[in-house]
């Protein structure tokens, strides 16, 4: 994910979109069985599902959404060529066919991908879905007025960098071919073995050209999924979905579509959402949230109540919170100084600051600890649970700082338990034991994001986080460590300014692989290699704990999203 500016939105949508956003080897619901509340009762069709959210589902246009795996609420309306596997845990980190008959057929070097659509696909008005509609849906995502979606197509498609969308260039993209109504072929300018993952993004949603009304399309996008939009108020603050009678379960193995109606209500305070879900009175008994976690205090109350604890879904999203260094700023240009800080970190105190072990898991690798990312265990600078100040002092002495150093740690003032004052203070206390005096620079969130992502303004020592656009090492490592992705006049995420030819070449080599299991092993090995340079200090991976109503059944939480999948939920 293109990180803090969109991470919250994506984790919420999956999120992100964008989100977010927005992992552990053992995932899925741990506090409840897969059927959720209601024991062994079989989920049935009917009823109304209420979604209680803090953030509105803005920009409800498939071109503008930035989600992971098609999003949560969006994927009820928008089908794509491929989608995420709607299963618990690690099985849910796989990509599966959606509108297409398979996950794509690559050329030998993965620069050409061909898809065939299933027969009998229809929109909410009964008209057929064609390959030309998918091509047009992708092309309109290039229009400036519909920006906001994932940037990969602009980078990957031949001619994508200069294309400005169908409103200005009616010829369309020659790199997307539709030889017949059921076939679509993509021509890429480089090998991309993970194209099937990209094809889960909402930009691959079919859009009938005759129904496209530009920026107003979000008010009533034409549904290809099990539900259609009947009302969208205040830019996604209140969205009402009802059944699309032309959707056929015979063509859709992933979405269960149990409820008759889905009522999405947003703009609510997170404490109110959790109070309503806890009480589960009236319509709230059949309610869920797609963006609000339990906080430390709330979790403590829930844990003490067996009935409530049985209604908590636990999940992990591919996401890492870490310390970032700018090696162009002294003293962080010296690897020994960076290593000293890595040894001095007290992860136990950091995890406590993040809400405790129920909400955060210690990290020593940059990649999340899930198989799909290629997780390879390593700990190059073993600090133990509470830090190794003696080793840190030794390294500082070798670096010419026998009396310690004074540094400034930049963080956000946003109370997010990730890059916020609580985490910064925990690090300040731990590093003091190693002779490292840390001054804290707290910034308002917008200023923080601008500062850490500007090449000219990036501080030497700051808190950061990153979430995956899909469950693989590629979108995790490449934006942060590929030297060709250093952005000098815009948002830069390669904060360590690493431009190592061997790293860049290995990224290219892995991208050619269409065997994703083999690719995962190599992403893990690359993570281990990069980690030796101490350009980051991984701190922890978040754990998501979310309440759901007492009448909600069929809880599915995958390692792709880490949150309850509302396409599987039943309320009867």
C-alpha cells in the first residue's frame, strides 16, 4: 500500500482500500468458530445486515477506489477478473477466479496475460457483461478526474504512462485487446507474475460505456455483483444495498450473499460503534463493522465477559510498523549507529504502548509473518524481548560515540497506536538505557506524512508503517527498497534511499515467476538480505479485534484482509 495517506481507508475498505487498510502465520477467528454466533445453526438467506463504520465509503466508483482484494463493501457491488479466496486464515490469502474462468494465462515471461470471461454474466439491468466493458472500466481509471485507484496499471501496461483516459483519448489503450466478447488480453512492458493479484483491484470492474456519466457514476454504479446501490447519501456516509436479481450464484463461487439488504452507516464515533455492537439491541444485533477495532480498554472489558468474547473476530492483515532511517542524515549514515538502535529497542514496551500482546505481535522481519509473503525468520540484531543496551553501547563506542548520542525521533501526533506518541515515548525510554538521548518531534498527521515522504524533508529517524496491496512480498518490498522507485518530486517511500543493483535485479527476477510459492520463498530470502543493512527496525505487526452483533453468523476472516468478510455473513 502506498502507506499512511491511504492506509486507514484501505484497511477499512478491505481494505485499502485502500485499506488499507488494512499478519501472522496462524490467522482467522480465534475467539469464535467459523460459524460465528448461533452455534451450529445453518446460515440462511434473508434479513438486513447493518454495517456500522467510522469512515464513510467515499468515492464509490471502481476507478477511484484503492482497496485490497476488491475491498469489503465494494466487492458486494463490483466483481473483477479475479478475487480473494473467501476462506479463513491462510487459505484466504490465495487469488481465485471471479468474472474470469481462471486466474489468467501468462506468456512464458509473464508480459502477456489472457483471460476468458464466464458465460452468462449480467449487470443489474440484465444486459450482458463483455470483455469490452472491462477494458473500458480500466481505461476510465486513467482519467485525471477519476484518480485515486491503485497505480500499478499506469506502470505495467504498455502505453499506460502517457494515457489520459477515454474522455480525452477515445482510441483507448492498444495494450488491452478484446478479440471477442469473452476474451481480454493485457500486454505489459515488463514481467509481472503477480498480475492475477492486481486483477482483484476494483479498476478491473466492468463498466458499460453507455452508462458512464463520469464523476457522477459513483452515485449509482452499475452492479456486476450480488447487490446494487439503491441509495448513496453524503458521499458514502449512508449506502443502502439491495439484491441484484440478475446476479447468479452459479457464476460466483465466492460471495454467499445471504442478507436481502445491507445498510451501511458511517461517520460514527468508534466508541459508539463498539457500544452498539456490544449491546446488540434491535437492528444492531445483526450488525458488523468493517473499520473499527476494539481498543485496549474496550478489549479488557470484553475479555471479562464470555458472551461478548465469543463475538470477537480476530485477524491479521499484512502490515508492519517499524523505525525508518535516512542514511543521508548523520549519525544514521553509519550502519553501526543504526544497528545500535536496533539492539537497544525494547519490543515489550513498544507492544504495551500499542495496546498489549492481544493487539500487537513483535516483529524482527520486515515482511509480515505469513507464508504468502514468503516469511523467512531472522533477527540480525537480537535485542530479546526487552532490548540489549550493553551491545548497543558497544557498537556506539566502535562508531566513535563512547559517551552516547543525542537524536531526534519524528512521529505523528495522531492517536493510532502505531506512529503515535505512545510508541515514540516507549522507544525514548528504552534507548536512554543505551546512552541514546531521544528528543521527540511530534507532528500533526498531514505534516508528518508530508515530511517523511519528501526527499528533501525526510528526517533521519522516524516511525513508519506499511501495508500490503495483496498478500505477497512484492508490493511490500519493491516500493520500499527498489532504487528505481525513489521519487524525487513526489511521495517517496524508499526512505532508506536503497539503490542496490543486486536487489533491483532480484526484484525483476522474482517478478518473472508465475509460481507464486517459489516467488514467496525468494521474497523471504530478499527480505533477509536487505535486513542486514539495518535501514529499518521492524517493531510489531497489528492484530485486529472486532466485535459483531449477536445475530451475525458465518464469520470468515482471511489472512488477506484480516477482517470479517461481509460477503459471507448471514443474519438469519
